[in-house]
C-alpha cells in the first residue's frame, strides 16, 4: 500500500479542522464545545496543535511503516516525509507558547494538560528532542544514495511518546 499524497493528507486535515472535529493527538472534542469562543486565540491555538499533531502522526507512522516494511518502502517518499516531519516538528511550540488558557482546565476539547506551561522548560526540551530526531532522520534521508532500511526511522522511537505521557490527556 502506498501512503497518501501530501495533498490528500492536507485535505483530510483541513476537513477535520473545518468540520469542527478536533480529536486526535491533542485531545478529543467533547460536548462542552458550545461554550467555547471559536474566534479566540486559544481556540485557534488548540486547532493549530491538533492539526499539526495529525500531520506529525501521519508522517511518523508512514516513515515507521516503510522502515518496518509494513508498507512498500519508497526512498523518495521517505525523504519527502522526513523533510516534512522536520519542518512540522520545528513548528510545534508555536501552538503552545503563551497559550496557557488553551489547556484542558480552560478549554474544553483541548488535550494539553496545564503542566505544559507550568513545566515549560521540560516540555520545550522534549519538543527539542523531537526536532533533533526529525532532523536526524531528514539528514539521513536526504543524503546521496539513501535507501530505506529497518533502522531509518529509529531516532523517532524514543521521543514520540515523551510528551504524550506527561502532557496530554488521553
């Protein structure tokens, strides 16, 4: 099975955002959404994070699946997704900085615990570790003669769940 094209993936994310379906990596939208100001910067930050988490999850899953042989490895697609992942990983903190009022305590539908902001240095360090791992995979994938191997996505393994266990409501 070939992975979806970037345009298909972007369309799916756009549809989720437009339809009001939050869900996903940053949390699940619940029945209290009627009380939320959907024009607020906090709501926009939550939507940004959720969309970006979908992108990160999709790209990481595809890279891992190729490395594990679950889907047909394609060196060019792997390199493209690794570059996309690196870019997206560097965008992560933008959706959290200064947005304390978008935590689970303040905004229904957010999956981000208030600990994100009260432990900002640790959270930012974990984001930095994800960025470094994504950059490492990207550098390897963009090197001349790159071929997908079983360990091509290995740097991503230890960093993906670091934030989720501590800072995200399931």
